[in-house]
């Protein structure tokens, strides 16, 4: 038994050592802005190979964190000087940092009769699927229906699924019942969004009023191939694993949140398959974005609220992202966003996406807003630890905050529907 443990420990350490080797020598820089002028010119720091872990904000006093490869050190530091920002290295070697983080990772968990699935932990995709199947099976004889819908299979042959959660018979589950859509793990390195989505599911099954008056579609893992790749190969991977481009077998994957057909490939998106911002060969080239498109098309006009859970540092942002302007629903978006923030313990800011992150093309939220879904948000969960990688011990508090904000939004959707408020029609 001891020999088996020693062998396993050796294999685990070897696996960890081999993982993330692409990041040897990479640095993370702190970016602290001191003026509006610096904020307005932040785009000079951007390129296909520069990865913003956290976007800096002068307005909100947020210090940015930017991952830079060795090939771009000189270029990046020259741009810092041009912008008037001090050079401040936060992580000297990202590979060494990730190795330390991975060495503290727990062993995989399984879901069977003798194991409890804790939504406040990180799990592999197969275990998440097993948990979702159990929820579906357990609802078979209940008024609360948890339907597990398999939309198709990914490029690497994994089931691409979502949950549809409702309560009541078909007779009283009327077409007028509003639908809320929650999407997580578009960016596969945003692990914390998955327990946030699963915690929403668990709470829905306890809170009858949210199922009596609303129907829910929850996508716990929009990008399963990319998510698994963050476990096995590259923790900071941001794309899918498809090979649709002419360089697909060398540089696989598409950034799903750049693959939607709204101002596609114009801002903060790349035509290079080797970039983490690659927008694909065409809009909706990926099964993951097509699933979102089909969900919206099949359920319009009942979809009233769409929320994309991401992990870019404590923001609730609203359209537009593709241009420096707000949508016609800004006032309603902003006021509801403020109410969500008030319900949470952690500090969040509410603003137009393009003012927080600069202009971004091809996002799910802009596309869905253009399809007359009135309330669309990106919910960027607060960052803990060193930013992108959230310690597991922080999950519980974070996801409960997310749930509190979601309940505020859900109650507003219920209020608007019950009063036949004109914004819904």
C-alpha cells in the first residue's frame, strides 16, 4: 500500500512538473494607472500575445495584471515607458508560480453512491457530468423538473450539455413564464465560475418561488474541452480545442467569447489561430457558440435575463462591449446592477463593458442583447489569491455572493412579469 502511494506521489509530481512548461520565463506585470489619459491609451499595451489577467482601471482604482512572454519583454517595457507607467514585476516566472499552485491541487473526486459532490470544490468534467445526471434522475418523480439536454459533442468528443430547470406541469408552465439563462466557463481557466453556476442550481432546487415563477437554463461548462485542457496541460488556456483553421493542428482552439456574430473580429479579437484572442474562421464556427445561438433562437422572446459568469475582477458589466456607448437599456441595467452589488459582501463595480475593458468584438452578451434579450450582463467574479487562480477555500464565500446577486435579478424579473411591465413586451 505504501509503495503504491509513493509511486502515485511520484507520478503526480512528474505530471505537475511537465504541465505548464509553455510558461517558463513568462512574467506578470502590475499595471497601475495614474490618469485618465493613461486609461484612454491603454490599448498600446495590447497585442495578440499579451494576456490581461486583470484589466487596470484608473476610475475604479484597480491595478491590472498582465502576462507577458519573454519574446515581448523589451517591447512591453518600452510601451510602459511610452504610457508613463512604472515597471513593476508581480510574478518573475509564471511556470514556477503555476508549479507551486498545482502542487497544492487536490486529488480528483468521483460521484457515486458513496461520494458527496461538493459544489464548493473544483471537479473534472466527467465528475460534473455525473453530478448533473444524478440531478436529472432524482427529479424524475418530482414536480421540479431538472432536464439534462445534450446539445451535441465537442471537437474532442465530449458531451456539450445544459440544464433546463422548471416546476409544475405543462399546463401551468405557460409560454409567458420568463426564462433566465446562466452561462459559465466560456473562458476555461475561469474555474470558479463552474461552482458558482452549480451553486445556483442547488439553491434553485431549494427555493420554490424561483421555479414557480421562472424557468432556468444553466450551462455549467460551456467549454468542456478547454476546461479539461486547463487540468491536464495548460492551466491558463483560454480557448476551445477545435482544429477548424488552416493552422488548427499547430494552434488549436477558438476564444468562444469572440466567436459571436456581432461586430465580429474588429476589437480585442484576432485573426491569428495562435492567439488566445482568436475569433475563429467565421462567426459561430464553434459548437459552443452555436449552442448559445440555438438556445436564444428557440426560447425567444421568453428569455428575459442572460448572465455570463467570468473571472476578470469584480465587475458587473452591461452592453455595449463592441463600442464606447451604452445600450438603450442602460438605466435599467445599471439600477439592477447596483441592487445586485448591494446584496453582496465583496466589492463590485457596475459599468458599461467597453468603459471597463475597452472595446471587445464578438461577445455573447452583445450578440444576445442584439436579439432583444433586454437584460444581459457579464458577471466578473472577484479575484482572490494571485488573481486568475482562485484558492479552493475561497469558493464558498464567493459563490454565495453570486447567488445573492442572482436572487436580486430573479426577483426583479418576477416583478416585471407579474406587473406586465412594458419593458417585457
